[in-house]
C-alpha cells in the first residue's frame, strides 16, 4: 500500500515520512534502513503485562547483524513475573516485535526506537492467554464470520495533580474546554497530543474536562485526549502509548497524573469511553442515511446483553464502582439513547442528515463542497482507566458479534432505548424498569461467571483466563463497599491512593 505525497507530508510519524509508506506496511528491512540512516543506537521492546503498564527490554545496538537478530528472533522474558497465570516452573516466553508499531522515543537523549511486542510460548505459538492475542483471535473470527471491519477509538481522561496556584483559581467542576490561564496544564496536554501523533497515534483532539477542584492545598485538573477511529487492535495500542507518554511528560513537568476512575467522592471521575463503528467495503454502516441502522442497533443490543460481564474487563478495581454512581455522568443502568449522557451506550451526533452548515457559517466561501460522510459511532461509557484494554476490546468484539447473531437483537434494542435523563424524578418509572450494572468487583466477577460461555466460545478467552479474572476480582472482597465507606472520607482517600496509578 502506497501513500500519496499529501499523506506523507502531513503524517507526523517520522518513520512514515522517511519510508513513504503506512505503518501497517513496515517490514524488518524498512526498520533497519531507518535505524541506520538516523544513527539510532538503542532499541526498546515494549509489552503490556497483567498490570496494564508498558514494560521495557532495552538493547544497545552493536552491529547490523545484532540488529537483524533482535528483529528476527525477538527475545525471551520471564513470563511469571509479568502474568500471575504463568507458573515459575515453565515461565520463559518469547517477545516478538510488531513492526507496524515502531516509533521514536521522544524522551531520550540517545536516538531510540520503540516497538510493541506480542507474547509467544515455548513452541513458538501465540500465547493463548496473552491479552493482545485474545483480541487478535476475537477480531480475526469476527472479520472472517461477518466480512465487516470494526473500528474503535478511546476517550482518555486523566487528572493532573499539582500544588495549589492561587492565580486564576480552578472553578469547581467547571473545567470543560477551559483554556489557559484557567486550565493550568493545557501545555502538557498539547505537548502530549503532539508526541502521541509522532508515535503513530491518530489524534482527533484534546481538551480540558469538567473535573476541576482544589483540596487541601492541591489543584486537581481534568483533561481528555480523544483519538480517531482505527481498527480495534490499533485502537488499543493508541491508548497504551498515550498513557505512557502522558505519564512520562507529567514526570518531566514535576506533577502527578492519574487515570484512576475516582479521585474523590462528589467530583467527576475519569473514564475511558470507547466509541465503535462497523464498516463494510470501506463504508460506515452505522446509519441508513436518516437514522441509526439496524446493524448498529444489533451491535448495541449485544453490548447491552453482555454489559454486566464486560465490567470484569473494563472496571477492575474497587474505586471503579465509586465512579459508577447516579448523577455523575457515569452510567449505572443498562440502556441506550441518543445524545444522552445518563445511558450506558450513547449514540452521539454523527453529521447525519444535517443541512449545509459550512455555507451558512461562511456565505462568501465558494470552494468545492466535500461530501458529508457518516462519522456515526456508538459509545460504551462504562470503562475506566483500570481497564485491561486488550481484554476490554476483545470483549466488545465478542459482544458485537453476539448482537449481530441474536434472534431478538432489534426487539431488545427497542426495549432498552430511553429518550430522557433517567435520573430525574419525573422519569423514575423508566429507571425502575431497567437492570443495573454491578456495584463492585465481586459482583462483576459473579456476572462474568454467568456469561463466561460467550467469551470462551471458539477459545477466544481461554478458560484459565476467565478463572483468573474471576479470582482476582473476588479477592477484593468489596461487595457493598460503597455503602460501607459512605461518609468515611479518610478511608475513601486511603482507597483512592491505593489505586491512584492503575493500568
């Protein structure tokens, strides 16, 4: 696949500019040519372990032969130190680079190339329980069975914690789209956007978010980075790389960043909302031109049907369930709706059937009009920064496939549609008919036990992986935790600090 000059010139990834091809077409020879031309002396393998954080294996390049060997055979690592399901008696795993993920490290003085890796077992087969392999299996089966592509993007929310600045003080819970000087860390966010784009992430935009408050001499300021829709495996890689870049930048700025679902009770939490769409032959099929399509409704029905168990992948720590409470723009009930932030699955504006707004805003502009292509997505609003992103996305692929195959998908979607804010008193009747999400990790584990067959089908999620997730969630023993902690601010603060740097 070749790129035209415009695509190359506008692409911020230096490897794409140099190689004049998209990242999906990178080969071992391409990377060697780039490394030699740029005088790169360090190579880092990166991979995500069970805690959700990027790990690293560092190589000093000593010769072309050395580089060839690293890129050809990968390296071995101690899997038992990365995953609890890998036993110490047979713990060796291979890490093999995925060339399309290569990017230059923006934080090192010595030119360094980063590459994300996949895990392989002692026979050289993809590690069945590795999160990135579970997603790959789920998506391969989905594409082969449906002939469709599934694309996704994440909204990555985070708080910046710093010493209080009395100049232009933060307005409590009024941070949405604020700019400097009222948003003190706009520069950090803008630099993160640029570095993420250089690393190959497709950036949609960034902005400050609602959450802002001051507590005990410290400022807490919320921001968000949103991406463009790409196929599901790349969508996860974007989020993983972006979390690493934001954390690295915050360290350089001398402030603390947290993606945790809750910083304190009564203030907005941070989520990782996932937008999704289906494509057929390169065309977005989420609308019929006037309304959301039946395919989209089937997708929604499948996600809602498995939503309780999806929390086992997307809401994995006790403080996740301090965020999923009413009146905080975080979902608690299983329903969907248009442009409605009180629902679990939201259908946002998608430029569907709108008038020519550009000409109205610019009556003197006589340039050629670009056809309005559908940008319609559906948004799953439950997940947060504790999510195992590979497993969450694999779960959403499984749930979408489930919805497309369910006999009663359209009826189920119709029954679970709401058009009002379900938390208002006048809509109490609608709220009472809806089922609720789990209220703790323990309850999430119970729901996964009930629905595990959907995820284990075709060996997408190995039985041992589901067992391990259930065991880990139940180990928190947090059933009824929200009620037990009510009004106990010191205990809540202790719990929040325990999980401040999740994922």
